[in-house]
């Protein structure tokens, strides 16, 4: 099916993009386009204008110095070629599991975050790593914690006239991992779990961040598992105990492919696997 008619603009700067969004309330940002364009072809989305931010060079910048700053228009392929990002293992592994080569060549971490698909890989990794997302709008720049960014299904804390410009991963001594059970047709996560553990000199877990995607309606922290593993040495028994409560308190999603009960089971299994690798 063909999309409805729309205007097209390709700004050269973030300020110009913000101005276009402010002047056109029904406009949508085009980045990689892997989610928006199929929706437009099905007429599930009918924006009056597409604001293509792919030509804004500052949104493609990547820097790594302990932490990492990732431009919102940097592609997965760009980032996977950056050896410095391998230190942020959960995000690196999540990116490597997104779609296929074609998707990774065009898709972006910023686009995945802004779209907030409940089965996307990237949101869980950003939450586990304690990322911050920077947005620019007509009222200036603001920074949003990943914990607060993902609001609901396909809904974020971004305002309609704001542009997500960069994602910041803080420097930390955390070890991390991402585990995924993919849908065989779409490649999206039926369940995905990202883990980041900080430990003291004696090997005790001082801080744990565990986030799940796919099993829930938005990327969500597994608070019960975090509490269970914190303060332990992350032994096999400790990990088993934390994984057993990983689904506790979560609003689990279910559909014709995988029931809520099954997704709860996957959450526990993948939490165990991710914790084991992060603690190894």
C-alpha cells in the first residue's frame, strides 16, 4: 500500500529541525525509518510532514572516554565498528542482535529509543547502563534519565517538538550483558534482559541494574531481582535466587505467540544467563 501524501524537509541543523516540528504539529522525524515507513505504508501513521534528520552531521558523532556519547543518528553499524563501545557490553550486544545486516546499516540507537517499541532491544540496555538521553526543543535542552524516558507502549518522555540529539552512557566499573530470545519471524525480543553489576574489591555486588524488554509493555527494571543480587557475591546460588524473582512485580505481556506466563518464565531464564555472564 502507498502512504498518504506528505511534505518532506531535510534540515541541516538541530535548530532547523526543531523549528520545523514546532511549525508543523503533525510532522514526524525520519531517522532510520524502519518503524515509521512501514506504518505509513499501512496508513497506520499519516504525518503531514517528514523531517529527515539524517543530514545533520552533529547527530552522527560518537565519543568514548570511559563513558560514551552517542549521536542519535549514528547507525548500529557505525557503533558496532567502534571498539570503545565494547566496554559497554549490554548495549554492544543488544545492538548486535538487532534485526539483520540491512537493518543495522540504516537503523539507529536514537531511533529505537525514540520509537519505544516494547519488544526493542535497545531500551533495556540503556536502562541497565543508567543512560541519559538529551533532547532539544523550542525551550532549550534537557536531559532525561533512561528510567524516566520510556513511558508506555510506543510512548516516551519526548515532546512532539523535541529532537533526541544524543545518548550518554556514564563511566562506571560495571560489568554487563544482554540476553535475548528472538521471535523467529520479526527478530524482535519475545524477551530480552540486560544486566549491569558493580562490585567492590571483595567481589560483593554494590549496585545492580536489571531491565527487561519484550515480556512487558515497556522496558522495565526488575526491582525484585536487583534487590536479591545486591549485597551478595553473585555466586551460582545467589544468581539462581535472584533469577527466581525476576518476574515478580512485572506487568507481563501476552499474545498468540507467547503467553504472559511463558514470557515470565523467559524473564527468569534470561536473567540467570545475563547475571551469570556479567558476574563471570
